[in-house]
C-alpha cells in the first residue's frame, strides 16, 4: 500500500475466500497479456495513522473511488466480481 497509495496501513483481517479469475482469449490477444488470469485475497485494513493523504502511483493505478457496499452492483461489471465482493463484505460484516 505504501508503494501504490503512499500510505501506511494496519491490516485488521485477511479473508478466507481465495478468488480466481481468467481473462477471455480475446482480451489476452487484444492486450498482449502474458498471463491467463490471477488469484487473490481480500484484506480489511485501515490507514494508520489516519491523517495520511492518498497519493496514487499513476503507473500502477489509474484511480480509485470510495463506494458503499450497497453500491457494488453499480461498479463491478462482472458477476463473479460482484459475487466475491458480497461474500467478502458478509465475511467482514463486523467491520462495517
């Protein structure tokens, strides 16, 4: 997080959900990707100390947006992303 967002964080919890995704063949060809997909985990973290300003590393991240968990359907385009996000929010409901 320090490299990509310029902030120090404190990890509160790691999700037990390991998610996977694969790109469609057309996307791999179109973007000349060297990989088919990836895997990942979600974390709950807080910026610590809390007064730090987020400064994104523009080579790695094109932008960010804070959304409410009720807005997931408006921002995730792929059903699998929505499904995983809802499971993660449910898993971490004690933090929301």
